[in-house]
């Protein structure tokens, strides 16, 4: 019943490290990045969870139970728009902070340790929908020539 709580804490913790590092350089930049993180998390969860076939039996405390109240599940494959939103959200949450974190080894190391722990837990334990017929983690790279190795979703991919 509490699956996903520690991975969400780790992702938020990593982003807090990135926000604090950026606030030290630019208060406005830190606030913009913080607002963007909230929007990116919501967008990522919405774009991944909306097509999840395990929504009726989702045992994630967050976001599974919360999102079930707001998202009507679809049984269709992920659209290019959903994949694009997921990709942009991941770039915002993980890629963008590298621009300023590389300047300081401590925050950079903390960020990556927390992200690796979170992504490892998500991949191995959090989402149970990876067996669904439309799970984005089952997409073949050959079907997405523009996004060759990107595999959002649960299980072998990212949060779903």
C-alpha cells in the first residue's frame, strides 16, 4: 500500500538539492526551476499513468490512488504527444539540473545517488502495470525512430 513513497521522496529530494544549488546562484532561476519541477512531475505522472492497464489494482500510495480520481484510463497505446511530454518532463527533472550541478561535486553526487535509488526502486518494485498490453515500457525502440532508446513507463522503464 505504500509503494512509491520512498522513490517519490528520493526524486523530490534530488530536485530539492538541485533547487538549493540554483537558488545559491539565482533566486529567480531557483523559483522558476521549482515551479517547473512541480509541473514536470504532474505532466510525467499524467502522461504515463493515463494508459496504465493496472490502474484498477494500482497499489502505489502516491501517485496511483490520487491520480485514479482525476484520470480516466485509456486502453490505447501511448501517443507521440504523451511520449513527448514524458521526455520533456524527464529532461526538466534530470537533465536540466546538470547545467549548474556539475560546478559542485557534493550536490551533483547527492542528486545522482538519490535519482539512482529512486529509479532503481521504480524499475524493480513500484509499478505493477508493466505486463499490460499498452504499457509504454514495452515499446520497441524501432517503433520510435526519433526517440530511439527512450522507454517511459513502469518496470523496465521509468515511472508509470
